[in-house]
């Protein structure tokens, strides 16, 4: 039997979590929750201003960028935009562990 008593408390710690639709209600809540759980959070949305606002709230600084959070303008209807967005994340943090489509 596997002991899972402590495994859930740190499951997102230092994981890179890319959230699409993160400028809206559910996506922004998921972004904040992941950040609180120790994840490196990519706040992405087709509306860059909305993504930036969430990233600023999470990071606590004016530009929203930090070693724990970044924002991206990302239109999930565009394959090219997805490729470019993932490339930026990989350049910064080396990988994407979790993808959430909100």
C-alpha cells in the first residue's frame, strides 16, 4: 500500500503550471491557488491586460514578472500562438508540468 498522507501537500511545489483563460474568474482563482501551493505559474489569456492584472496580483509587483509567475497573451485557437507561448515558458523554466485549460 502506498502512503499518500503527505504527498498531496507539496504536489505543486516548484512545478510549472500553465493556465489558459487565467484572466477570468475560474482561471484567475486556479492561478492564485497554484501560486499559494508553491507552483511557478504561467497566467495566460487572450486578453493580455487581464493576464497581467492577475500576474501583478500574484507577484505583488508592478510588472507582474518574478521567478514564480509570468503572464502571456495566448489565443488557444491559434496553433502558432500556443507554440510560441510554450516556447517562452520553456525558455524561462525549462518545461511545463501541468496544463489547465480554464
